[in-house]
C-alpha cells in the first residue's frame, strides 16, 4: 500500500509519529517543569510577603494596645490623717 506518489505508508507514519512525540515532549517539559517552576517562584515571594505583612500588622497592633490611651494629665496627692478626718 503506497501513500502519495513515491512515499510509503510506514515512512509517513514514522514522520507523523516522530513529530507527535517531539511535540508531546515539548508540551510535557513546558507544563511539567517550566511553568510550575516560574509560578512556584512567584508563589514563594507572595507567601513571604504575606508572612511579613502578618508580622507588621501584629507589631502595629501590639504597639497600639501597649500605648496608654487615657493618660491622666494632672495628678494630685491627698493625704489623710486623723486631724483632717475629724475636722470634716
């Protein structure tokens, strides 16, 4: 059985099979190694940024909670002794 004028069916299948195998290898390499490694690099950076953001928010919350909000502006000391209690 011949395919075309001068080619054989086996030769045609070999060329098509080689092309399909080569393209499959390229696609496997692209989606198996290249794309995940690029995304993993960006995901690691995003994860590190989220951790740093969480640390920063925790530190700011701690500082806001530690700061006295209602500080007394003037203080006075009242001394009580027996004579002041008896006079009143």
